[in-house]
């Protein structure tokens, strides 16, 4: 089996001889989209989903998911992943509450009373690395944590910071601020390190328990007021299907592609990938990642800044939240095999299907 939970789910499906549709049906999902997302690691498996998987296929829960709800992207050597592991093993006394995208904890030190942290479940360094729908949920949940800290301590101002130069794993700091809490006005980081982390400010024992209970109580009140407004996983699944239908409606339509990766250029993050075709985006059509819809341009044998053509196919990535359109000169036809050969330089790294 694969080392990641996503890979294990895929291996189980193939071992059972099931398509994604077949597994979705056996697990009671409304469509194969949920299975596709679980296999691509673009959504986290809920405890209920895990229980159904174990029961349906008579699995060994210990080998499949040894730490309960643990995100399999936890990294050895990451101090924040180690804290998450301690939460899941119920040995982190600073733990306050689990939300959909992260864990709320009170800070180790209380030089600024009420200091708390929201730790992202996924091991990513920066906010933009999260899939767009998860990023939106994470931002919404951090705003609820901010409100809860405020309600618990009633500061003059709330400082909210995403830093990470020391520990890059995505996490958010919440500092309640009061007039005169530092010798001069400025950020908390102007306080000398030896004072910030002095033993007198270390949260432990009774003080730690009181801080945890105070924030947990406040967070429960805030969640009861707002949490029902948050979308659930079914909403994301429906949005994914709406996006696919939107792509299909583009077939046969003339579009203008703004080429930002011309033929012969290298991928900005992977210089070993050189574009054998022009590649760009279509404005103002947006994809689920929040950027403009991407498109491959076929039939042009030189680098161009833009291209006007017809959408002849779409590439549906089963392990990514965004699909790709395929654009060619009007009247020029390509077989499925020819299209797949042209885009293989990039699509070989994804589980993709061609749709007409």
C-alpha cells in the first residue's frame, strides 16, 4: 500500500476491482467526485467516512489509519506536525478544539494573555498551497477563532499574523493587545526574546487549564452562532460538478487565450518541463483555484502572445481541482490520441481523462 492515506484508498479500490463510481456507490457517496478527491488528497477524510470505509471492506484500522483523524501529510522533523501528532494522541495539554481545517491551541507562554494559535491540519508552508475550497474554509475558520479570542479577553485590538520563518508549517497567531502592554507601541516581536519566553509566562498547571477552558467556552459560543453557515463537503462536491458542466459548455466555442507560457518556455516551478505547445488562460473565466481558466493551444508551431481559436476538448484531472481546455484553430481536427500526445508533457503527472 501507498504511504499516504490517499494512496491507500486508491490501492483498496483497485484491489477490490472497483471504479471510482463503484466505490462511491458502495460507500454511499452521491458521485465518484468524493472518491476522486479522497484519492487525490484534496480533501481530508472525515471520521464517519473512515469508519464506513473500514466497515465496508473489513480493513485493519490500525495499519490504515493508526492515529485516527491524522492527516497523512504530517512530516517527520516538523515541530508543528509533532504538535498535531500529540493532539491526536491526546497528550497535548494546550489543545482547545478541532475544526475542519485545523486545530486551536493556547500558546505556550502568556506574555500577552490570551495568545492562541490555529494550526493547519495540512503540512503546507503557505496559504496559497491549499486547494482553493480548503483555503476559503481555513480563512473562515481562522476568523471564527479570532472572534472567540476577542470575546474571551475583550482586548483593545486583535493582532492576527501568519509568519513561519522559524516553523514554516502553516499556522496563525492571535495576540489580544491592550494599551500599554509594551513599553512603546509596536508589534509583539519587539519584546525581547528572553522576556517573551520567560519562565514566569510559561502556561502550565492550573493557569494552562483555565486558559484552555476559557477559550474553548468562548469558541463554542462563537461556533454555535456562526458554524451552521459554513458549507459542508457536499457543497464542494456540487460545486465541482457545476465546474465540470461549465467546462463542457465551452466545447465548440471560440475563445481568446492569453499565452503566459509560450512554446519553448520552461515551467516556472519545474524548469525541466519545457512547453512544446503554447499554454495560457482565458479571461474572465475562473477556475476553482481562483485563477483564470487554463488552456492548451494546439496547431501553432511558434510562440505567440495570444491566440483566438475554438475549444475542441477538455482535460479532466481526477486528482486536481482544475481542468484544462484544449484550443485549436477553427476547422482543424485532432484525434483523442493526438491531443493526449500533445499534452502528455504535463498531464503525465496527473490522472487525466479527455472529454469531448
